[in-house]
């Protein structure tokens, strides 16, 4: 299994976490997705984005799977006998997990980027912050009441999909926008309790790479975003 990634990508980090949680052997290949070479466009099936998994395990012709959510599904189904299932075994449960994955993609993630890239204290930035808070509060309220993970006592696809962004909420927003997520009411307390557990996931540090600290590298990489130059 070949895993095409970029160290700074939260989307690729989702796939990386899933591979580690399922105990899948893979070859890590660092790429610059902005370099639209012919080979990269072919591997990524014209998308030109990370992550991409290439299944070359000998079970048939090599098959390329691009996209973070599609790779989560692929890993869970292809390696169903390994590790903890990332999606529930029943159709209703899988549909519910996919609903919340889509919810995060539509109602939280774009507003996070809108808040980070808008001028500090601008009207657009404050609207994005409020929309991000509102969307994340709804998602937080859906976390299992007994936890500690979204679906119960074991990590699922939502936990792995949200964790890379929760990490960036914690690192980038205080640094560039002097902002921290609320923590007063029940839903937010549930979110912070969830993140305390996910932040201690032993697989998460394995996705940080080497060299200078991951926090410093992320802050440096996202500087153009914070200045609206990304």
C-alpha cells in the first residue's frame, strides 16, 4: 500500500491515522500537491490533492483511491479484519457516521478556514468564527454521552477525521487570531473532554514527522493563510 501525503495536510493526516489505527503496512510518500506533474496527476486521478492511497498489494491491478473520506471508507472495508472498525457494522450506524462527516465538511471546516484567512476583527472573519462555533457546537452535542469518543468507547471515522482539525484549532487560532474555543456549556465541555482523550492517542504523534517541532512547523506553514495570501 502506497500512501501519498503532505506533512501539513489535515486531510492526509486523517488517512495516516486510519492506517495506523488499523495496523496497515504502507509506504509513506511525501509529495508537493501544488506541483502538478504528469505522474502526480495520474496517481491522484486528476485531483492533484492529498491524500491518495494506491493499493498495490497484489490482489489485482493497482488501484488509486484519492480523498480523505473515501480513503477512510476504503481502509475500513479493505482491512475489516484488522483493528477496530471505523464505521459501524449496521447500515443505520454507517449512515449516521457519514451524516456527521458531511456535516463537519459543510458546517465547520470552511468557516475555520474563513476565520483563519480573514483580516483580524473583520466582519467576514467574525461571521466565519460564529458559524464555525455554531457548527462545531452541534457536532459536539452529538458526541456519545458516555464517550469518551464520538461513537462510544472506541475511536471511529469521525474521531479520526476531526482530530487533525482539532489540533489546528488549538495551535493556529490562539496564535493568529488570539482565539480559543468556548468551554462553558455542556456541549463544549463534551468537546474538550473528547479532545483531551484524542490528543493522547498514541498514533497521533506518529503523524507529526521529524525535524523542528510540529507546532512550529504548522504555525510557519499557515502564516500565508493568516495573512490572506494562501
